[in-house]
C-alpha cells in the first residue's frame, strides 16, 4: 500500500487492532488534509480566476504577493468586513 506516494506497511499489533506504519525515514511527515502553498498557487494560476479571495488562510498576503502581475485580482478579507463581487 502507498500513502502520499510512500510505501506504508501494516504491522501486527497486540491483536486488538491493526496499525499502519510510515517508514522510519518518513516520521516527520505531516498530513493536515490541506494543500500546500505551492500547490494552491499552481491551481490558481491554472484556473486563472478574475478574483481570488483567500479564506481560511494563515497568511492571505502570501497570495497577493505571489500572484502580483498574474492578472488575478487578490482581495484580502477583513474581520467582520464584506466583499462585494
């Protein structure tokens, strides 16, 4: 079996339940379920929306800086603010 492109082994535990083990070299692997920044930028550039509004982002300015000159208007949301589309 493979997880995130890595081989994953099923190990036998105490008989109560099975566990999946990521190889020792990959113990630092983190999977939040969110795409990483470079992947999100690639998707935005491929889709090329007229407007991109980064929501649920720790650093929305990242998109404004990285997409400058791309033809994609990045609108940054404000707390308790509204954005007219």
